[in-house]
C-alpha cells in the first residue's frame, strides 16, 4: 500500500510555480521550492512552506538533499 503524498517539490519558478503552490495548498500539501541566489526573493521561494537554495537547477546532488544549511522554512 502506498503512502499518501505529504510534500510537493516545485522545480519551477514564475507563474507556473505560483499556480502549483495554490493547487498544493488547496490539496493540503506542504510545498518545497528550489531557488538560486538570484531567485531568493522570488514569490515562489518566499511563499513555499520550505525553500532550498541550489547552486544550479540541474545539480542533481543538491536536489536530492532537502535539508541542511540552504533550507528555509
């Protein structure tokens, strides 16, 4: 039996990320947004339940660790 989804990683930014955030809240899901330094004050990074600083959006090692020094939330 599978476990229900508890958190949703948003690996996007801009209006698409905001739509995902709104839908996730409607479904009572916690959200995790990834962002780079330049996006630290972007709405998707600020409004997510958690935000993870990544050096690059294609850095798979950074994406696989959702806790640690770069996490906000």
